[in-house]
C-alpha cells in the first residue's frame, strides 16, 4: 500500500481501505509495507487512514519517503514499525486552519456584503470580514476546535508508539520530552529517531528486512497492491468512469487548501 497526496481525500481513503483489505484477506501475505510520501491533508482523511493501519490484522511496517510530515506522520504512528530515511522530513505534529479576508478589496471595488444569519457566529469564517472584526469569542471557538484536534493528534502518537513497544518488537520509545517537539516543527529522520518518533533509519530495503523479521520468515516475494487499470485510465480523453487511481511513488504535491477546514499539514512546505 502507498500513501501520497491525492486531489480527493475520500477516494484515497477508500483505495487504501481496499488495498489493506486485500492484503489482510490474502493468506499468503505475512506483513504489509506502507509507503508514505506526504506532507499531510485534511484531518478526517488522516484519521480514517490511521484507523485502517491500526485495525490491520497483519503487521504494518511504515516506510517514509522524502516527506511524511503532519498528517503523513499521523497515519504512520499506529504502524507496528516505522522506518525513515535520515533525510526524511517528518514531524510537524500540529493542526492548522487558515482563511482569507477580501473585505478591503471589496471596499475598493465598491462591493458591500449583505448578510442574513441565524446566529451571531454563523459568519465567523466569512471572507467578507476584516481581521479586526473577528471577535474574541470567535477566535476562542476556532482555537478550542484546533486544540481538541491537536489533543487527538498527540493521543494517536502516544498510543501508537506505546502499542509498538508492547508487542515485544523493541522499537524506539518516545522521549520523556517528546511533546516539546509536537509544536509544529519539522524533524529530520535522525531527530525523529532520537526522540522515538520512528524506530529505524533506512529505506524500502530496511523496511522489507524488518517485515521479514517481524513475520518470522527468511525470504519472500514483495508484491504491490494497487487499483486495477480501467478503460478510462488508458484513454483519459474518453472520460473517466471511476475516480482516478492513487499514483504510486510520485513526487510530493500539495493539496488544495480550503478556507475554514482543519488540516494536518506541514506549513513549512506550504509557503
């Protein structure tokens, strides 16, 4: 299975769910290599993918690519073992919500918004509002939501890493001060290893070797689960009959951020 940024988070979750289901139902599969190359995405999609990893009947070895930050780390945390390259960009544990105000531009154009609403906070994230018009109550509502989601992120990390060590795999243990690194900063693979966020430095080869060890076998064939090619993928100019498949091993592309939505994203990679 592989995780990269996709234009449609729902489609990606469903594709990964199918891939993990195939792997778990295949008696010949002893372990799952989960390759991650992503700066994150929407919180719901990240949480659903983390659940898929956590509920896998087969051991899951997460192998990080160039970037596995924020939501990319969130989905790795429940894995039985995490491999990162020393130059992998990971960490960025945090939540971000952003928006834009076009009110000053509207004023210059002579456009005035007319708003009817059912409650005082209904337009709290409206692009029609100036930043100085955002009330303390509105700021607190948004910040409380971010804080709640951030608390869930830290819980996923803590429980994932604790479970990793309860099964006797002798992985890295979270450092006592790990939460001080959960301030949104990005981490190199080396620092992530030192702080217990990952278990081993390496690449796909190390991931395969670890999968063999965890599964207790000496040798095996590595197969890749992916969606079957359909007619519209072969001839896209004829139109698509199904959602586009997730591309395997592509370079990191950033998702399109939408105002007012919560994201597990590495802001270092966005600006």
